[in-house]
C-alpha cells in the first residue's frame, strides 16, 4: 500500500515536471511564481515533499491544469473503459466538492472579518 502511494506521488511529481517543462519554465521560475525557494520546489518535483491542497492548487493554476489531470492515471488499453469513465466522473465530482468547501471556508473567513 505504501509503495503504491510513493509511486503515485512520484507520478504526480513527474507530471508536474513535464507540464512545467512544456510551458518552458525553469524550476527557479516556477518557484518564483509559487513564492517558494527553488530547493523547495525541486523537492516537489522529486517527490520528496508531500503536497497540501493549497500548494497543489497553486501549481495547477500556474501550469494551467487541474488536479484531476495530475491525478489521472495512464490506463492500459486492456482497462475497462466504463470503469475508467466512472472513475473520471468521480474525480470531477470530488473536485466540485472541494471547490464548494473552499468557497465555504472563504465565506466563513469573510463572516469573521478576516
């Protein structure tokens, strides 16, 4: 189970690196856009740092992608297409839930005058 999580994190880190390179951004430029140090960003791409949702959303914004795309797995041809579609739908629903929760948090901060 833990090995699988490590592989998934490495896969996400690899996708982040590929997206960044595809946009022609260096690690230093990406770090600057995220307002973190270059070594800290390097650890993200190497899978040495666990991403929190806030940082993941920042990265997605800069890379012009979505968490769904970063978490999507490259399924083999033999995979059940209906299952894949169902899983993608579930991911989209979770992303919508996350956006609603984020809005609630922002609304609560506004009510508290923060």
